[in-house]
C-alpha cells in the first residue's frame, strides 16, 4: 500500500451512516483555459439544467434535498449556506453559463451540475499529510477562496482538513485559497460528496463521468475509489 491521501473520520461514519465519498487522484495533468470542446460541454450541461429546472425548483431534486438535510444535521442553515451543488446549479440557471476558471475546475463544475452532486478538489502538491473528513472542534483558521482575511470554524462543523489547515468549510460550502487548483497544478485530488440518501451507484456514476471528462480535457493519469464505512481511506497505488 502507498501513502494514505484521504480518510473519513470514525465520527463522520457514525453520525452519517451510509455516506459515500468518491475520490479521484489525477497526476501528470496539463491544465489551461477551457478550449472550444470544453466550453461546448459546459454549455450543453447548462442547457440541460435550464430545461430541467428554474431557480426556484432546484430544491425539488432529491440530491439537493438530501444535502440540505445533511447541512441541518451539523447545524448549518442551508438557506444561508447552500451546499455547493445547489449553489452552482442555481448560478448556472440564472446566468445561463458556468464560470471559466481553468480546465480542471471547469470540468468538475460541469459534472457537478450534470449529476446534482457536490464536487471539489485540491492541488495535491499543496496538501500536507493526509486529508481528513472530520468534525471541527471550532476555532480553526480558514481562508476562503479569494479572501484576504481568515475566518474560524464553529464546533461540530464538518470540514475537509489536512495536517496543516482546514481545506473546506461546511463539508462542501467553500474551499480554502491556499490549495486551490490552478493552471500550474500538475497533480490534484478531487471528491464527489455523496450524502447518506444518495446511492453509491450515483456517486460512482458521477465519479466515472468526472474521470472520463478530465481525461478528455486535462490529459493525465487517474486512480478512482469510493470511500465509505467498508474502506474509509484512499491510498496511492503501490
């Protein structure tokens, strides 16, 4: 077994029985701005979302509803802090487009909208130690994407964190600035967040779509895994 890159804490597995987290390791990737084929992919995903919903009916989707219930479970008001898939879906419908950041982030945003499941990722070379999905004890420093001032977590909040810092607040609400994926990134780790009410098969479908799309738009080599109570960790290949 290689180095353990990710682990779900026992407390999370106990509190949220049945959770499945898709994990995708990408190495030797080549990132840049979205080309015409990626922009077409993004546009098709947005068009499908517009046909399926208006901004007020997004919460009718079972994946969105399940994540709203998950947020309530760790004392986060989903109306104030929307789960990332819901927020991105609403934004795509309202603006009739997805943001342009870089080929990797644009790809996982499009896959998130298509599957209505939260996705996120980090530059692996900026990660220190093992990434844990765990409860915060509160008072941990966190610098959101694009922010100049840090904020602090509250006790009982679910976070992704490595050995040095909190990487994502409120499970998937917002990522930190220090480990964001940029055009200089050469290796990343991405997550597909399956709530307790989202079947493993749905997580696997989104994970497979993510991998095939990243192969198309970012090249590289990939290793995928679904972490859950049966195997709550992900390690690099031997």
